[in-house]
């Protein structure tokens, strides 16, 4: 029978994708915790998490700007 050893922690691969929101454009990920993303400006990121430390990823959006020219 196989089992985990005491204190063993298995790494997990996670993929996170920012939602598409009307009138908004994804800007970047705000990370709270020890994770460093290779490119936090990508709306989809994948990473391995091998620690029990807390981690939060927050998607940051900006309002879409529109330019109107009246004649």
C-alpha cells in the first residue's frame, strides 16, 4: 500500500485565467505570497505550487477608453 510520508508535500500545477468583463481590459495579476509570475500581464498563467504558504492572485482590470471625434 502506498501513502504519503509524514510532512511530504506534493507539488500541484495550477492554471488561472482572468475573466472577460464588459467595458474592462485585463491589465495584470496582483500576487500576494511568494510566487513570482514570469509574465504577470498575461491573462492566463500556469505555475507549480509546492508550499503550504498562503497565495492570492487578483486580476487587475482597467476601464476601456473610447475616443470620440465630433465634427
